């Protein structure tokens, strides 16, 4: 069990924004969360403030924080990591990281207790997906990677997996017509900040003190052809 009394969790890496303060002693969580494709820069800090006020604590009361490290949207990911690093530095508290793929797998495993392996797909808004396979309990079976839908559809090793995450629906509709609908579950699509905070409370082994961003491919930006 974690030694921390209050834990702050925050996420803005994918298509949402959320913050949660977990009161370990009272076993109460105070969360603010909204789905959003953009706008995390304007919403994340107010959400953190709201969770802090709901918990009735000051920032100096925090013992640790946890943040999603990606993969995900380039801008949203940087917003969350910048906020986490700034708070950790000012408050002099440990900052821990968890990947978006790992947290989605754990959320699904804890909510549904599946009897088969999971393939987590995170949306990229491009032709590929961020992907990783996990056991039914949420333990990693492969490294995180970026794969095209065609490559994934042709990989029969995943034929009996349960596909989850915010990329699962696009994969199912566009490229996986030969797989039964029962192989897909769209109920877990965004990281849950409360589940993240409870990972710190449980001293979950998959957390890392390195909160550098996890990029699985370069950002979609190019330098101008000639200087201005």
C-alpha cells in the first residue's frame, strides 16, 4: 500500500481530459473528466483545481502524482506532461507515469474480467493505430507499436483477442469485417484518472518515474522548404 495520503492523477493524452484526487485514508476519489478532441490546454488546470477543491485540500497536501505518458495526440500529451513536471518540481513530490495502452488494458481487465487476451488500439487519426497486446489481467504481452490497419487485420495471432480502446471501432468498421462483433468492446476508450491514482496507491509495478513522452512515430509536421 502506498505511503501517500493524497494522490493526483491527470490525463490529456488522447481524446479526453481528466484529473482526479484520491484520498487514500478515506478511500474517496474526486474526479473531473470530459471527452474532447482538442482544448486540453484550457481545461486541464481548471479540472485539477476543481478536483483539489472537491477534495478540500491544498496543493502542498499532495504526496505524489501520476500522468499518462502516451502514445497519443502530440499536443495533448505535451500539455499533460508539462503540467505534471511543473507540479512535481514546484511541490517536490514524485511524478510517476503510465502508458495510455497500459491503463486502458487495466481498466478493461478490472471492469470486465475477460477470459482472453486484449489488443488495445489507440486512435492516431491517421492510417495507423497505436497498439499493444495484454493478458486478460492487463500484463503486457508485446511492446507498444504503431501498425497499419491492414497489417493488423492480416495478423491471425490476434484472431481471438478482445479489441478495446478508442481505435477499436474504426478498425472494426474499416478493416476487420471478417472478425465477429463479439471480439470488440467499445466501453473503455479513455484513460480513467481514478484508476490511474489507485495504481499509485497499490504500488503497481508497471509505473515508471520517467515521465518522458512515449512517441511511436514522428509528429506530422514538416519544416518549410525555404526560410521566411
